[in-house]
C-alpha cells in the first residue's frame, strides 16, 4: 500500500489524476488520504486533506452547490452524485488528521452542504433534471450519500432519506439498507 501511494504521488499518471478538476481528482485525493492513513503516513494525509477545500470544493462547486464539471458529462446525474460521495468520504477521512471539511465554506458560499442541498429539489421532483443523462438513474442511488451525510455530518439529511424510494430490489440495498 505504501508503494502504491508513492506511485500515485510520484508517477506521471498519478500526478495527472491529482491535477484533474473533476471526480477523478476528488477520488485521487480520497484514495491517497486513505492509503496514507492506512500506511500511517499522517503527514501526507494531512497535507492532502488541507488542500481539499481549495483544490476540490472551491474549484469544483458553484455557490449554489452545482458541480459544473460533472453536469457537463453525458451521465451528469450519476457523476454529480458520485463526486458528492467522494466529497463526503474526503470529509470523513480528513477528520482523522484534524481537518474539518464539513464546515469549510468559501466567501461566495461554496461548500459540501451546498452540494448536498442542491440535489434535494431533484430528489423531491420539485425540479426537472435538465442536463444530459444517457443512462436511467434510480433515485435510490442517492441513498448512500445521504445515509453517510445523516450519520456523520448533519442529522437533518435523514429527512431526505424519507423522500427516496424503498424499492428493496434495487442493488443499492445490498450495502445501504433503507431506513
């Protein structure tokens, strides 16, 4: 794991992923922090975590919570939710090195809370999703995101879970049972 982390941090491929301004960069940071924590390289984990607010949240999130890099993709909803899940996981991992990404907010309002709140009118079908989404998207796919957010960041997200379908046949219930 230490060798893999070193390869991620030092190789051209790894460095390029680290520079990505979309979900690739988010998941690169998430993986690097997890590997650094696992291999007890806390200085590396802390250094990456300290940059997440400016390098990821401030640059990938609009003041209203939209994620334009993900909304421009052919599966915009899926990528937007996936990137938000990466942000939540980064927040949880960063706590292990004393970094609180949950309370981070730019002067113009960019924050993880805004990302989570941005989805709510689409979950509740108060707004129609107008970006390209070439694959069917199941509302139950929001479950892991809001389960984690409700359990670890802000209990108010429990209310969102009540708005999601409880179709027990959806694969998401294998890892995230409906409440």
